[in-house]
């Protein structure tokens, strides 16, 4: 139950056996392959990096992406809100995958999908063109004459355009209008549902524009242009079509309907593809994995006859690997060594199923350094304690238990979601415990005014309640700060443990034990300022404080130069600017635990406020009791969701900031053995 | 001043404080969630699978509204608006003090909610690029919320002390 010991393993195999060896390593999934040249710098001159082509994988992935993209476009997978919240990868059974690889007619399906894709793109272009033409024609839909008729007139120049009604009236009266010119208003045809026609017709106001046709002999064209410009005439170029614009629009709309119908046909064909969605996704996962296997080979290097593959293997897997190599690859030589600190070994953590859910929290922060220890078992009780206090309510705890059991039942193969649900299951238990202690059952739903006098919930609450945080917040605040103080001591003790593991006893003594001496003394001295402290305890506190302070002054500056420098650094370290910790950091970190009270009050007060609001509806005749129950259900589900979020985030924060800050060293990377690796799927053998 | 009038003025000021606390808290939460939502919408349009992780960060600035609500409920409870009568010793000075408690808590909640929204948006941008950093990204807005929690706690304790002190004096 700790960080697994790693071994550096280097395999020397005949070049001809490399592919088979890599496949075996992939199948065993025990070795993380690393770059040969990163490990053996001097090998660059003698070895050549393995060149690998991923062309076949890329081609298959391209084909599958086209099919999956088409399905996602026309028939996306329907997901519930919960599935959207926590998407889970596809489970791939190796036997099923093997069957699909050999039997599934991907080529035929791809050919069909490619046809659909090509046809869809063609239709999409045609729809775009048609819509653009319609957009151009719409403004002239009510032009009443065939527009090609104007182009056919040879003997006169005819101009179509718009002018304000006021301008038209002035133009008609204008003496400068050439004699060989004629102006006529164009009355738009009435279109169904087109109110604008009214405005363009004679009833329009003087400022609004009307369409006009102006005809003249070609020789007076220039003179006419000047007159028209003077009255604000704007020429309009009509589209080059045959017949009326209205007829053309009807025709194009018909085309558009036909194109939309063809798209529906494609959708129906894609829906048939969807029946094989799982097969496509499994094949995609297979080719993604294959591609990564190929790329893993680029980490190896070769000479003329020998291929070098190197990486990390967990110490416990080394005998198994050696046995397989001996049996299947007798020509392969394995060199097994202990990793050096500069090798930056990856970290793999093995935990008992009981503690495993908490590893998720550690991973959120970052894996521990290889030469330290895994904090998961140590943070489990503190996280659950904090969560329980923040969320403390018997009924909410019960809801959390049931919900997490349901999710655990549904998501057993998905380690991430399952472990999270399991963590919430444990958190549900502590929530119930603190609910009993703090006397919270859906807030104060046990109150006489809601459930009647001396109801069962009330009787249980009265038996189990230790303190009411709303009535006695100061006591609970003191308890929260005491928890914070002890958690700081716990963190310092873990720092000492970490230092001892690394063989650094001086650090354990100077940066750990001395703080454990000074801080209790400091707490006693502070307590004396607020409450009576027995004299022997106070003197003991004084002794501890000054002994610890002396020790810290003498040791915290041990890396500074000169006696004065060492002493000055030691004195300043008490404050906390330099050194491993400080009195101010201790006060700040401990005060941060007051959030335990605040969040506990939040859960309880919001719950009791909802109870009060629901109760306001109860006097309504006939339906009051139903409204009361309905509002209670909705309101408490809401409070459950916001409070569980707050309890999780703040418990996590107390662990990450105030607790991990004392001892935890992160910065390593996770062990990633060569094995099935896909972004969207995980291997899962059917039972 | 007439005792009944003093009680009414005191109660009115206290309730105004409750209104400020809940009003400012809710305004801040609305703005904070709005800021985070704008960032999340852009990410989800490209990566819908991140919805679950981003929803938590979207929801975080919403808690200040509830902290304001709790402050208001505490004032209502302790001034007898909900249960029973205004404490017998209630005075204009207690009402003024509660008004400023509500105002101060409300302001702290408003500002912290807006900044928490900004921190959430930054965290969302981080998760969009590096999904595996969602835990650390969640920590940024959680750090900002610390001060909303401190304000809430200070507010609750002050309300309890103010109203108890008045009763004791009586």
C-alpha cells in the first residue's frame, strides 16, 4: 500500500524480433517504454532511432473519423444530463474487438459513408447557392413584369429604380424633364403576407420610396440622367432572369425543398449506420491504440543487428517479464537496474480497495515524488471528517449514500467514476454521523410545527444531538479551530515521516520535531489570553515554547553562512518568512479551518429556511399539504446539490493548501505502461 | 424617543441590512457565474465532454448568493421577523449596527463572487488546454471563496453577539 518500487529495464533483442517483442510488451502492459537516447546519451553515435510509419493507422482513423463525424452530424448519440456530466469511455472486450476486426465489413460501410458524405457536400453547396440566389431575388419579388422584357426593348432606353414619392411628384412636374421621356410608377404585385406592399403602393407616405420605370429616347439619356439625379432617383439593376422574379423565386423554393428532401434521405441512411456505432468506436479505439504502439517503437534504437528498448517496470512485475522473455524470446537479454534519482522514475501507487477512492484526490493535486510516500491513507480520515462536518445532516447523508451506491452499481467497470462514487459513499457515512451529532435532519424538519409534537425524528435527534451549531456557534468554532490545530501537528508529523524515509534525520528533527515542541507551547500561551489556564499547564507551555524557539533559532539557519547569518535566519524563521514553517503560518492555517463551522451553518440554515418557506404554503386549503411536500422535495434536492459541492471543494482545499503544504512533495509523473491506450475506450473483459 | 418607535426603526434598519446582504451577494453571484459561463460556453462548444468538470467551476461563484441569504435569515431570526418578537432590548443602535453588518457582508460577497468568477474563467481556460489539471484549476476559485466564508462567519457571529448583547443589557 504505497508507491511501487520501480526498476530500470533495458532489453536487447535481434532487430528482426522487435515488432513481436513490442506486441508482447503491449499485451503484458507492464513496461513503460522511454526514449533510449534520453537514458543513454552516448548511444547517439552508435545507434539509430527506429523509424516507424503510421500511415496505415492514419488511413483507417481517417476513414473511421469520416463515418463517426457523419453520425455525430446527423444522428448524434442521445445522452442524458447525467451522462453529459460524467461521460464514460467505451468498454472494449478484447474478444469482441477481435471478432469485429475480422468480420465487420468496414470497407463497405466506409464506401457507403463516403458516398453519403460526397452527396451531402454537393447538396450543401447547392443549398448555399440557391439560398444566395433567393436572397438576391427577394427584394424584387413584387416587381410585376418579366424582367427580361426590359432587356428586349431596342428603340428606347428603359431604366428601373427607386425614388421617394415626394421626389416622384417633383420629377413629373419638373419642366426640365425631356419631352422624349416618360416616367411611370411601378405598382408592386401583392404577395401573401407581405405588408410592405402597402407601403410601396400609392398609399405610402411622401418620404417613402416607390419603384419607377423611366423610358426615353437614347439621345436624351444624358439630360434625363441629370434630372433624375436631381430628384434622388437611384437606379436598380434587376437580376438577369427570364420571366417574373416571383416565378423564379417559386421555382428556386421548389429546388430548395427538393434538396432538403435529399438531405433527409441522407439522414435516414446515416441512421442505418448508427446501428453499428459501437463497432465503429471500437475500431477507432483499436487503431488509435495501434498507432500509439507504432509510435512507442520510435523510442527504441537499433544498430545493425540489435534493437535496444528501454523503460521502467514495477519491481513486482520483473519476475513475470523475465519468465515471458525466457519462454518466448530466448534471444532477448534484459538488464535490470535500480533507478537513479536523475532517471526521474514514474510513480505507480498500489492501494487497498478501501483506500483507493482517495487516490483520486491525490491525483488531482499531483502524484507524490518517487522517493517520498503516498499520502492517500493519511488524508482519508481528515477528508471524510471535514466533509462530514461541512455537510453534516442525517437525511442528506442518507441521500448521498443511496446516490453513491446507485452510481457504484452502474459504473463498476469505470474506475474513475466508481472510485469517486465510493469516496462519496464514505463521505455519506460521516455526513450521517455528524448529522446525528449536530442534530440536523433536513435542517430542522423534526420541529413540532412540521411533523407534530414529539415525532420520531425529534426523539432520535434529541437522543443523539451533542451540540446545535446555530445555538452555540462559538463552541463549534473552537472545535473547528482545534481540529485545524491538530491537523497541522499531524501534517508536521508526516513531514518528519517523509524526512526519515529519505534518511534525513536532521530534517526530521529540525524542521519537524522542534515545531511540534514550540507550537503546543504557543497554543497554551495564546489560550491564556482568552481563558483561564491552570498554572502548571501554562508553565509547561512556556517551557515548550522557549525550548522549541531556542532549537529553531539554532537550526533553521543551518544553511546560511556565518554565525550571525545563521542566528538571524533562525530568529526570522520563527515568524515564518524563511525556514520550513512559522508561527504566522500556523495561525493563518489554523484559522482557515473556521470554514468548517461556516459551511456546517450554511447547510443547516439554508435547509431550515427552505422548511420555513415550504411551511408557508401549508395553510392553503386542499392543496397546501401537497405544495408543502413538493417544495420541500425540490428545495432539499437543491440544497443537497449546492452543499455537497461546497463540502467537497472546501474539504479538498483544506487538504491541498493547509495540510499538503506541511509535508507533501509532488512533481512526479504517473507510470504509463505500454498497453491498450485509447482516448475514448478502455479494455474490459466480459465476465 | 418613544420605545415602540425605536424598536420599529431598529427593526427596519436591520431588515435593510439583511436586504443589502442578500441583494449584493446575489448580484455578485450572478455576475460571477456570468463571467464563468462566457468562458465555459466557448470551451464546451469545442469540447462538450468537459461539461461535467466545468459545471463545478461555473457553480462556485453561486455560493455567495446563499451566504447573503444565510446572513439575511440570521438577521430575520435574531430580530424576530421570522420567529417571535424583536428582542426586548432592540434599539436604533442595534439596527444601525446590523445595517452595516449586512452592508459589509454584502460588499465582501459581491466583490469575492465577481473575482471568483474571474478565477473560475481562468481555471476553465486551464482545463480546456489541460484536462488533467481540473483539480488544481478548481483550487483557484476555492481560494477566493475563503474570504466570502470569513465574511459570512464574521457576519453570523456579529449578528449573534449584537442581538444577544442587547438582550443581556435589557
